[in-house]
C-alpha cells in the first residue's frame, strides 16, 4: 500500500523501495521536474520528505515488534544543490 502523502507529493510513481533488510535500505527515485525550485535544483523540502520516509522504513527494521513512532527532530544541511 502506498501512503497517501506520497501520492499527494507525486512520489508514489517515482519513489521505489528496492531493498529493505535489517539496518539497510535501498531506494530509487527519479525527480519530477515539478519539484524543482528553480534552474533544475530540487526543492529541499521534497528531499527532506524522502529522507524522512526512508529513515522511517529503515527504523522499522530495528524494532523487535511493530509499534508506532514519529520523527521528533529532523535537521538537514545541504552542501550543494541537488539536480
């Protein structure tokens, strides 16, 4: 099942979970041009959503049993533009 927010953000068809094992995650994503902020640079908020989504999946592989959790603090420092 694809989470609703990934559909809303246009990620449902472009963000692919390739592999997920204990402590390891591989995802593939082709950026949609609608997520560009300008000059082909991907909007930072979109990148944060993908990073948070990925870390959530990864975190579940470390749990002993299913349980709810939320991101409490999330900080990103971009060192260069992402195209």
